[in-house]
C-alpha cells in the first residue's frame, strides 16, 4: 500500500502522521490495551523474588 493512499488513524493528523498533544491520551489507552492483551495471552508464571548478599534473609 502506498503512503499516499493510506488513511491516517483517528489520532494522527492528515499530513505526516503526527500525534497532537490533545490526542496523546488516545495513544496511551491503545498502548495499554495492547499491553494488557499481550500480557494476558503470554504472561507466563509470576516472578520469583530471591535475596542475596549482605541483605540475605531481610526480605
């Protein structure tokens, strides 16, 4: 698909695809939704916390 025929997304302006400051919240929401979906699908086991060194036994 050529650059000229692509339609900008609702958060981009018509020329150049820049995101204006008043639309950043939409971008943040979209990124958060994608992150949570990916985490749900491929989250894996929870991390294990281990202590080490001179702090051993203090956690």
